[in-house]
C-alpha cells in the first residue's frame, strides 16, 4: 500500500501556493515541499491537523492511498 498527501490538488482547488500554506500552518516551506513531492517518510498528528485546518477538508481528502 502506498500513501501520499494530496497537497498539490488541494492547493490548486484553493488557487493557493506553498507560501500561503506555510503561513497558514506554521510548517516550514522545506517540510511542505517535501510532503508535496512525496519525499516525506512520516508525518505526525499535529502536522496532519494543521493541514486539515488550513484546507478545511477531511482526512480522506488529504490522503491518496494506492
């Protein structure tokens, strides 16, 4: 099973970029870039919560499971 974050699509739907997400979540640009590009090996619950709040979405919108 392969799990990825759906950050690119969620940003496109809001017409926003990673700099906006950095300001909304207080997560570093480098960390967000790694998440967006599938370079992240693990993610903690606090980070997930921040992303869900910023995008105003549900967990099943944030993750892509293949």
